[in-house]
């Protein structure tokens, strides 16, 4: 590195304080947050409420979550906000379509669906026993609020500890 670049870097480091590590902030929210996992938007909202970031921007949390998943950190928490009821994949944002029916002006029909197959979707619910997203029927315990997939609920009702 040239002397000019090194001097410029040293001057910058003295003037501009270092930003907190985004991954560390997100990991802190994930470890102290909901044990069932959080979406990128929920993580952003928590960071805003704690005053760590000024606004909830998906560009703050989603790229860091992708990097953390590639590094092997927090993989169990990396489910999307929605689950496709047809193909079972999870995703953060449904795909939107607009059907114009050959018209030049509204009313148009708006559709949304799974970005992979176009199927119907629902909010992702994670099983409290195995941690996998639940597609289809599930059991919710009224007193605790825990949700179980059919297989884990059967294991629990049979008295087995691990699904």
C-alpha cells in the first residue's frame, strides 16, 4: 500500500468511527429472540426498536443472513416468512402477477403465489419439537402456544422425548 493510501486510511479511521458488526448484531437478536426463529423483517424491527439501526431495511438483514447461512451460523433459523402449500419451499416474498385480460385501463386482477411453482402459500409455522416448517395440518397446544407437526405430536403423545 502506498504511503498516500495508508495515510488516507489512517485519517479515515481516526475520523469515522467503526460501524458495529452487522452479523454480530443480527446473531445477538437471533439468540435472544424467539426460539422458533425470526424472519429478516422481524430481526430488522427488533434492531430498530433497540435503536441499533435507524430504519428497517431488508438490505441490512437479508444479505447478512445469507452470509451467515453460508458460514454455517443459524441455519435452523433460515426459513422464509411463507411456505408454499404445493411444493413445500419457503420464501420471504410471494411473486405477484397482474392479469389485464386485454384491457388498457383498470380494473386488473392481482394474483400472488409461490415464486417457485406459483402455488398457494401460508405464513411459515415452525414445529417446536423438530424445528422444521410445517406444511399442512398441525397441533397447537392452547396452554403453552407450542405448535407441533403431526409426526412430532404423535411422538409426544406416545411419551417419546425426541421426534
